[in-house]
């Protein structure tokens, strides 16, 4: 925003909210933070002594200086908080998932449209320089015909009791697959999983999607894994690309070829991988700058409510299959 007034309120300063707090403060737009946990407030005040903390939502909503609200509260609170903020005339960036039910997500999209408010969902990886580059490579035909897309998002902990690993981890990768497929909804969604720590709370899930153009993909997520892995692989007819968010070098190109012997025997012809040089960026900073720019220009966000709703539909379909 060209106007650096303190025009953004933040709801939630916990594990993920603290990153929003830090970035909004860096950008000079943070007005106040709504947080009800005194323990969290005490922790954050040590690092951000000048930030104003409040505990009353109505106080935030009544503040005319606040034009946009970032919601980093627990997932089960997203619907109610987003709805109240939109109806109060605020533009909203809500962390993923948009809501926990498609009907609730649809209602939020309709409220935003009716009240001419911006609704943006925190699918942060769409603002990652490696993902932006990979999307351009796909659109330019550099990978050839896309065959298959898959991702692994694995770690040990943080285990949750209010949402399973599908809702906690998978939205990021579902959002990326939709981005690479230009927002097209899949024809079919399947899912399998296992609950080992808490009954009915899935610790691992494997979600598969199939699109009408023949592209298939899967998303494997787990918080019961011996090491951290965050990889997304796009297999094309000409090249294969790996986005490894844990590695120092983020994007790897494998120009493997499939040759046909005697016209009928497929043989893999392997090639050495190369890495792609990227402009370093901070995805959260880019995401929040985009939100601020949309507030000012009134253009629709890249990851708007409809994009978030499509992700939510896939999550709900996958949940029904578990």
C-alpha cells in the first residue's frame, strides 16, 4: 500500500499468527492484535513491546482505521470470525482452510460479494518464488504434457486434536495442484488414512485426484514421520520438476526421456538434474503485500474466496472417503 497507515488488525498471535505479527509490523501496517491468551500476549510483548493487544472482537470491528483483518485463529473459528469481519465492512485474509464445511465457505464467498469486501485465503505457497517459476514453466510448455503431480508433506508433530492431518497439512498442496491445473476442479477424489494417536483423528492420509484431461495426482501427508519432507513433483512428457521446500535449492529439473526401442519397448533415458536460480523472497511478506495491494486497488486476490472454496470442496470430498 502506498499509504502506510496502520490499517490492518490481526486476530491470533499463536504459533502461526506470530509470523503474521512480525511481518505486518515490519511492513508498518499493524494496528492491533486480538489475542485472548495472556501467556501468548506475555511472550509476544517481549519481542514486540510497542504492539497494542486487545481481547475484544467488537473493539477491533468498531475501529474505522482498520480496513483489513488477518485471521490466524484455530481452524474451527475461521467461519465465525471471517463472517463477523466481512459483515463489519472489513476486507479479510483468513488462514487455510477457509472454513470446515463447504456450506460455510460458500456463505462467506456470498457475503463478501454482496458486501463488496475482499476475501483472501492464506495459501502461502502460491506466493513462493519457486512455485511461481514452476507455474510459468508449465504454462510455457517447458515440461511438455503434464502427466502426474504428487506431493509429500511429512513431519513429526505438531499433533492436533481439533483437526486431522488432512485439514492441517493438505490444503497447501491441493491449492498448488489446482494452481497448476488453472483452477479446474477434479472429476474424482479418493482418500485413505490412518488414526493411531487419537481415535477418529487421522495422523496420515493419502488423497488422490483425477482431472478430465487425464492428469492425476496425489497428496500424502503425515505428522507421524521420522523426518521433515516437503516435496512436490510435476511429471511432464519432456521434463520432471521437483519443488523441495526443505532444501536450500528449491527447484530441480530432471530432463529424463522415454525412448521407444523397435517402436514398442519403452526405455527410460536418464539425465542429470539441474537447479533453477531463483530470486529469494519471503512468501508471507509477498502474500501480505498482495493483500494490502488488493485492499488499495480493489482487485480480486490471487487466492480469493472462490479458490479457497474449491480447495474446501476437495477436502470435504476426501474427508467423506476416509
